[in-house]
């Protein structure tokens, strides 16, 4: 006689029915555990990356999105203000070639690179992972125009034999330059191998030191950082033979017309 085994459609029948159909008393094997069901293997953002980025105009801005356990899912970068997809994986979906995605095989980092950022690029960007439901992380980019600043007044007067000390930095603390150029009257200051001229650059600041200055050191000094608009000061070196440089005599004539030697000839003018 064949025993009817309706329990084959259910795993909740008693063990007696199991034995009648020649089945083991052991529990049936469970289904394989899905990756998404394991909290330790779900795609997750690394919260150690910076989400507030300050960049200078004309530089390169990098937005770092780090996703652990990505698997076969895709990372997409979007611009929040117009919901425009910029990149998906390593493919670009914008005509603006300044936006590209960077990723090294095996790395959890998916970087949005913005070349020559402008102030109009400031705003919120979204790093999105194609899970179900989707997960996102938001980044705020602030693009500012950085300007060089030379400490002190724009006109510097000093006596011959003293030391000229100029210190320059930029107005954007979040995007420090790595190198500067110093110019004297539009010529690059050469300091390598010179004892009287030295330049020290560190932590986004630079210092130009000129020792034992003379009249030849008068003129314009310009600090030009790699990522900021330059700044210029004018240095007047006074000497015994030339106590008042021509520039100052011209300024004095403009500011005090009666002191001009041409007008002193005609007191009634």
C-alpha cells in the first residue's frame, strides 16, 4: 500500500509522516544565505571620507566616495541641483568633459574628478549605489576664488643694508598651494646657490628674504601661488646717494603740487 504524503508540500508535518515516506528525522537544509542578508557584507559607505570640500578656481577638485562590499553594484555620481547624472561606473553621461570618474580595480574608492572647477560648480553632489533600495551619500563642494596676500603694506620703504622679508599666503585655507613663484620686476627671483637671497615654503605659506639690500633691490615684488591670483608690493630702498627714489618724488609732486620744482618757479601759478 502506498502511503499518501501530503506533507511533501509542507515542511511542518510531524516526524511520523516523514518516516512513512522514508524521510529522515533531520530538519531540511536551509536556503543559502544571500549576501544582502548578511549585514557584514552589505554595501556600505565609509564615513571617514571628507564630505565638505573647498577648492580654488582653476585647480582640480576631488570628491572621494568609498563603498565597502560593493559587489556587482554600480556607483553613480549625480549633481543635486538638476539631478543630472555625471558618471555611472567609469562612464561619463555629461558633455562637460571636466567631470570624470576615477577608480582603481579592487579599490573601494570611486572619485569624482572636476578639472578647472568654477564658482558655478559649487553645490551638492550625490554618490549613489545601485542597491535596492538605493543608498546615497552627499558631498558639498565650495569653489572659491583664492587670492594671494603679502603681509604688511603695499609700499615698503627701507634703508640700504637692511634685510627685506616678505611673507605670502592665500585666502583659501582649505586648499593650500604646494608651490609659489616670486618675481622681482617681472623676472623670477633666482635664489638657488645665493647667500643673500632665500625662499622658505611650508604649510601653504612662503617667505622671501633678501639680505643687505641696495638700490638695485627696489621695485615690484610679486607672489604668485599655483592656485591663486598673484599679489604685488613695491619696495623702495633708500640710500645716502639717493635718499628719495624717483617714484616717491613723483608721488610727492602729485600729492603736493606746490612742492613740485616746476611750480616753485612760478609762485603765482
